[in-house]
């Protein structure tokens, strides 16, 4: 049994429930124990444009909460994963900054050492659990579907601080989906950004970015798109119709969280994986369990 | 101290401005040595085609010391922080980091923060999260909340007063 503190972040825990449900349903089958801790806050990444110090502090604070319980951290959100990784990287190199952060953390009786390891959904599945182990649990293979992947910028870059996947040619999601029985393929727009951060101040542009990518994926003839970040997923799934309108395209593309497909291939009930919360037409393709 | 102090021109911000200035000056020095304007950053920039952000020009302007001009420009707020420029720069210049510093400077100088940033900051100060728990729609139009779905209560800072105290202090803390 691998134990991790589940760091839920804001977007997954306050609106993208399908990700959290599918994470909580599917990972325990692979021997992962998820521990809920009290006291977490935002990771700070969305506010980096406002105050980078605030981002650094919030991330150090969340890591310190997990350290206190001597637990490694599982951050399913790409944005959170970047903030926490960068915090570990910066404080690992800069002892003065670490000291300063710890002086502030002391107010809440916390201390950052940098001892907790950090994983995201993709490296947890691919590197720590492993493709062979995943294959053993597949009871309802995802046969006859061709899926496109979207990794999300924040788990891809910057490689300088260490990211869960390769920066120019990420393939771990493809390997996982193939283990579940699905077909995958490369496409030119694979590394394009969803634009989610621009929702904050330039929403129309955010929708255009998502619309352009969805349109490309649909035109390439994929049956669906798979993602691993609640920000990206919100853009591609819940906001798909609007994104389509923005780029004058009729979009009709099923969008899934990787962990939803994992659960389906393991035979978990659709409802438990939050599939009724996907607003893109996920029923267009027949997959896995009932 | 409150949100007003974190985002206004109040006296508390003077120190923060000095610190960000130092950060920018340091970036300026390094960039003068390294950037050779190959524009690889701009060729891959996600905000370039759509919003005319040209990271190599941001670097060039910084090199010439036109910091105030950029701080006062809307273009710095078009970056969607995809980090492609930082990843691909052959000289490790990282325009995205310059843009973060410029935006931080704009905020510390009391310029109006665009979009929903202020609301997000306010929410983090009061409950620790970007937003409170939302009701969401299922694809057959039912409204559901976390607890309807069998999810545990959301994790939030336990002592809000202490949490807020530190965040407010950050505005005047040294970089």
C-alpha cells in the first residue's frame, strides 16, 4: 500500500468533482491509500501574477501540513503540482528564503523542511504503480476508441525544476491509455495550451484557445480527449459549447479525466466515477462498465 | 491589515516595490548578457497569435530599461503562463518570469488589477480557497453539491485569523 496525502487544491474540490470522485474510486484498486488532511489552502499558483511571494508561501504552507504527518503528497491538479514543485525547487536552493518562509509558517505552528515527495496522477500511475500493474486490473478494456491526450502545460514545463512528463514529447498518458485497451495517436496541436488562466482577465481569449484545440482534435477524427487537470477539463468539457461558439465550430467531442477511463476499464460503475458530471457528450462512445 | 493593503499604494507597499525593482534589475543585468533576440520564445508563444504578446520584445524593452512603460501596459496581462518560452530559450532567459515580475510590480504600484484577480485574492484571504464549494449541473440538469456525491468536507485553513495574519504580512515582507 502506497500512502499519500491527497492535496485537492481549489478547482477540483469546489467544482470539478468528477476528477476527485474518479481519483478516490480508482486509485485504491491499485494499492494507493489516500489520506485526507485538514487545513489545506490554495496552492497560490493562480495568483503568481499578483504576488509571487504569496504563491511561494501558500505552497510551502501546504507542503508543511503534509510533512507534519510525514506523508508524501499527491496533487492531481497540474497547476497545484507546478506550484508545489517550484516551491520545493526554490526553497531547496535558497536557504534564506526557506528561513523567511519558516518564520511566517511558525504562526500556524508549521515548519517546511522539504522532506515530502510529490506526485501527480500521470507519474503516480506510470512510474510508481506501473503499466504492468495497471494491466492486471483491466476487466473491461476500452476497445475500439481512438483518444487524444492533453497533458496541461503545468505538468509539462518547465523541465528545469523537474516535471512528471517529458517537455516536448510526453507519452506517459498514451502508454496508460494503451494499457487500458484504447488506441492513441499523435497530433500537431498536442502541446497547445487550453488558455484556462486567461479566464481570470481575458475570458474570450481563453475560450478561443480551448475552442481551437478542441476543433483540431475533432477534425483529426479522435473519438475523445483525455486530460489530467481540473482547469483544462473545465475549459474542454463544461465550457466546450461556448468555446465552440467562439471559434465558430460545432463541437461534439467527449472529454474525460484519465482517472475516469481508468475506472471504467477496471469495471467501476459510471456514476461513481462522476460521468454524469461531464457536460461534453461522453455517452457518444460506449466504454467499459455499465 | 486587509486586501486594501495587499493591493494598494499604501506605505506598506514601498518596501515591496523596492524588492521587485531589485528583482527586475537583476533580471535586466542577466538578460543584457544572455538574450540574443533569436525570438524562439515568440515563435512558440501561446499568446502571440491571439493577443500579440512578443516575449522577445519584452526582453528587449527590459534590456533598454523601459520598465515603467511595460508595467503600465496591458500586454503583460496577456501571458497565459504556458512556460514554453522558459522551456525553449537557448539562453535560459525565461520571459515568463520577467512578465510575472512586471505584473507583481504593477500590482505593488497600485495599478488596478485586471479581471477577477482581486476577487480571487479576497476569497483566499477569507476562506483559504479561490472560491467556496459550488453546486454543479449534471448532464441531465440536476444540481448537485460535494456532499450529494459522497465526497468528504473540503479541507480549509483551520484558524482563519492566523492564516489571514500571515498573508497580510506578506505584502511588507522582504523578497
